[in-house]
């Protein structure tokens, strides 16, 4: 019996591997899907090339020392795809576009007209909303570039710059952000993953070889326990992200029987899947973007000659350097943005209305407003679990660092969250396209 059980488990494992191999072969057999994947890879290669083209006049040694002594800018470097650490022509990455998206999403909660345009005017309304987001990205990119330039000049990273040099850097860096925004939208249009998330993902993955080489260059046998802790954190984080991303609650749905002529339709039962984390990786990106703003503004205002403003900015900067305060704020923002973005993408009223039109109902719940209220209550409960778990994973490396005193990459949890979530989302979209083509074949 034991041998039979072992044989069955080995057979299932082998079958899974064969199924995965067949999917990979199928992906590259379908010309349209293959071309999409190669096109996206080509765009990501273009992004990596331009992120390594530096602006002129940078002191490389001073730049390296600056990033080693300031973890805040190491975190900001994630969202620039590595362009900030090189002071490249895309030094801000897609950061201003993310910030503009956050501002526009928040405005939908304040301005009813914006919410109406975004939710009720269909595709035309969303296109108009996206256009305003792009326009808002331009002044934000200019302001953030000027702020970064002010900080770098105060740290002697740049040499003497004339007014023409400053204007040129502002134009080039802003154009770089707009170019990356365009690349991201091209990737999204192909239907395989979110373009902005994939650009951030590419920047994180590209930094892994350099990080690994630095890690092993200072390795000693005394640090084995430290490395074991970090490996454990990585495994727990990956497992947690997969668990939350894949977790869902199935709401039973039944359809009433309908008679048309001599035929009877309906009478079937199915389920409505509600994901534990409807928002995906977006809450993490939004939370980090918001966390970057106070520190960035504080670093700029520290250079002001007014003693009062300079002192206030110094206190704010020191506050955001405090790991306990930073961890609490990070956790709270992840939870809040998970709820916020879930409310944007999940509309219980529309789902209830759609079910009612199709003759569907949830057993024991009256159609219409009662169904919408029930779905909203269930969604709030499962989102609470997902948001708390997501926030806990985000601050886990910070907590371990605070308890053990080990100086490590505090951005490790954020990086792993983004990488794992983007990989899962992209795989799902590829699989959905495979399924769609299977149905077309039938």
C-alpha cells in the first residue's frame, strides 16, 4: 500500500511537470502569443538599456557612498528600476506616474464628477481619466526631478551646474519618465501583465545579481545564522504572498428555471469567486509611493536657509528614518490602500444587478439591494484578512531587523512582494489567453 501511494504521488508530480512543459510549448506554438511575449521582452530590454545611460557630471564615488548611507533612497531606487542609483536619464522611473495615479484615484472619492466619469461613462470615461493622469505626471516629474537634483547637488554628487545644465536635466529626466510611462502602457495593451508593475519587476530582478555578488563577497562562516534568517524570511514572504493572492471565497449562486417555447433554461448552480486580495500588488506600490513623499520633501527643505523650516524638515526626516515609526506607517498604509483599491475594482451593486438580470441569486439572500449588501459585507471581511496579512508580510523584514539588530535590506519584503505578485498575475493572464484560444479552437 505504501509503495502504491508513493507511486501515485510520483505519477501526479510527473504529470504536473509534463502539463507545465506542454503549456510552455503551447505558448511558443501560438504565433500571436509568442509575438506578444517577445515584444514585451524587447521593451523591457530597452528599459534596462536606457536606465544605464547616466546623466553627465556625476561623481560615482560620492554617489555610491550616498546610497550606502541612506536606505530611504535605496527604497526609492526600487521604483526607478535602478535608474536612480545610476543617476540615469530615467532616474525617476515610473514614480511620478504612480503618484499621479494615486492622486487621481483619491480625487474620485472627493469629486463626484470624477467618480462618475471613471465608473459610469465606460471605456470613453476611463480613457479621459487616463489622459488626465498622464498630464498630471508631467508637472510631478519636473518637481520630483528638481527635488532630487537639489539633494544631489547638496551632497556634492554633481559638480558645478549652470542654469542651462539644470534645465537640460529637468527636460531629459521628465522625458525619460514620459517614455517609460508610454512603454508601460504599450505592455499593458498586449494583455500580458500590468506594464508599470512589469517595469518595476524588471528593475528589481536586474538588481539581484549585483546584490547577490555583494552578499557573497562579504560572506563568512560566522554569518551562517544571519543568512539562514534571511532565507527563512524570503520563504515565508513568498509563501504568504502566494497564499493571499490565490486565496478566494466562493459564494454559491443559483439560476432560476426559465421556459422559452418548448425548452427550459437555467436551473443550474455555480459560484461567484471573491479573491482575498482583489487589489493585487497595487496597495504595496501605492503605500511605498506615499511613504517616499514626506522624506523626499524633508530632504529638500533641509537645504532651506530659514532655520525654522530647516529644523522642522530635519525632525520629519529623522522621524521617517525611525524604523518603528516607518514600519507602523507602512503597515497602516498597506491596509488602507488594500481597502481603497478593492472598493475601486469591486462594485457589489453592479454584480448584484448583473446577477438579477441573468436570473441568478444567492440562496437565502433576496436579489437586489440585499444581495449587494451581503456581497459588500463578505468582501469587507475577507479583505480585512488579506490586508492585515499583506501588511504583516510587508513589514516582516523590518520587524526581524529591529529584533535581531541585523543590518539588512529593509526593502527585501517589498521587493519580494512585488516580484511574486507580478509573476502570479502575469502567469494568470498568459493562462487566460491560452484558455481563450482553446475555446476559439472548439
